């Protein structure tokens, strides 16, 4: 028996997929209507979290944050089956995940943090990525079940909370990428470039393919053989800013990047590869 707590877009589709694989799933959500919508797929819906976890061998969580996870688990604690495993897919702090791993072990339960790089469609299809770390015996026991929920389980070793840290690292990249794309689209607007032409450019030229090489260059510590000098990258960045300003289009992140470039140029790195701006990050 499986209990699933948190019926947002991700949790709801996880439940539908589990039921589709023949699992019995008991569900709860603070907003009851999100849970009752799953009755049509065969889920057993409960208005109280204690009733939802009653008799469950494993309890999955897809909640908001550390506080919500702690609050919901505290409410469910009295009804948990002895020895039940708690599998938490919530994006949380690394410290919170490590603390819960320790706390629930001391209380006689297994807590495994397993955050995901999965959207609702991935949860329904069993694709995407799930991250784990901590007690390798626990992971070995539960990885077969988790593998049925996702395309790939990535094991980051025996440090509790490390999977949470890796999820935050990945999300930080996604946030930065999206903010950068927003500025790119704003620049296209300022330059009167249709969105279709922007799509054509990136359909033909995929800068994402250069990510591994860019990461290697940035973390090498050697910036003396530039493929693009910082001073030249700064010149182009000013062209972006000037074009946007002329058309009264706001840029969110490029002005901050320009300021960081200026800081490194003032330190004498203008002729280095422009990735030197990441030197302090390694």
C-alpha cells in the first residue's frame, strides 16, 4: 500500500502513473478538491492525513518546502505504520533533508529524499530524472521502485542531503537560463526581430551543446588562451544594453553581468577568456 501526500500537478500525475501500474494508492491534499479529482482514476482519497497514511508501507511527498514537509509529517506521525519508508520528492534545503533523514531514523522510520527533474508529463510517463543520496543500503532497496517512476535514478553517494543540494544546483541553472532567455527575447523585441526568427536561429545553432566544454573551461582555472576575450564580450554586452535602452526595453540580468565583467576588467583580466568571470566560483 502506498500513500501519496501533496496532489499538485506533479503528485497527481505520479499517482495516476502508479495506479496505472497496478498499485493501490491512498492520497491526501490540503485542498481536498485536488485529491478527490483522482478518485476517477482509482485513488482512495482521505480528508485527514492520518487516515491517508494508515497501513501504508511507503509514503511519498510532493509538497512545497521544508516547513510544509515538517508540518505534514508531524501531523501524520501518529498513524504511520511501524518501519514505513518516507520518500520525499519535495525541493528543499540540503540541511532540511539531512536533518529529516536523521530524525526519522531515530524514530524508527526510513526517510529518503528523492527530488526530481521531472514535469507533470514526465511523472505520468515515467521519464525524467530522480536524485538520491544517503544510506546506500536504503537506496539499493528502494531504487527498483523509484526506477519505475522515472527515466533515470541518479545516485550521488552516501551523504544525506546531497541530492537536495544537487537539485538546487540544477534549478539555479534553470532559473539563470530562463532569465537569460527573457533578456534575449527582450533584445529581439528591441531590435524588431520576430520571434520566429529567434526560433530559427536556435533550431540551427544550439549553444546548449557547448555546455560541457564551457563548464570545463570555466572550472579549469586557466583563462590565458581565450576563445573570446573578456573585453570583447563586454563590448558586445554594451551593444545589447544600448539597443534595449534605445527602444525603452528593460533587461533583467544583462546589466548585472556587465557590471561583473567590468569588475574583472578592472582587475586586469580584459585579455583573458571571458569565462574568467566565474573564477571566484570554483
